[in-house]
């Protein structure tokens, strides 16, 4: 399984929006959201904004992240795997 953290997902959404030449309000109008939600999604402010970031990536950028192969974690350190001494 591949993982992406919320900050990386938000950064990708922001890069796509900016490449499309849209401000946050314009992007929000295109995906049926609000400027505030786009801002929060781009800053990785919580799992409730994942769909907003994905909508920007998919609807504006024309890219598709395949699930369930991607799992989103709130913090990069959530990926650390502790050795059990084996």
C-alpha cells in the first residue's frame, strides 16, 4: 500500500490549482466547495478536507489517485514501523 500524508496531498492540490491559473475561490467554484475549504485542504488541516483536495487533483488536474491503494495519514511519523527485534 502506498501512503501520502495530508500535507503532501494538499501541496499537490495547490500546485495543480496554481498551474491551472486559478485562485482558491475559482477552484472552489469549479469543484462545488468553498474558498475556506480549499485553503484548509491545501494546508493539510485535517482528514475532513481530503475529498476537497482529491476533487482539485481529479477535476481540475485531470489526475486520478487510485484507492484503496492510497491511505492518507495525518502525520508522516504515522508511517514509522517499529522493529519487534526479529
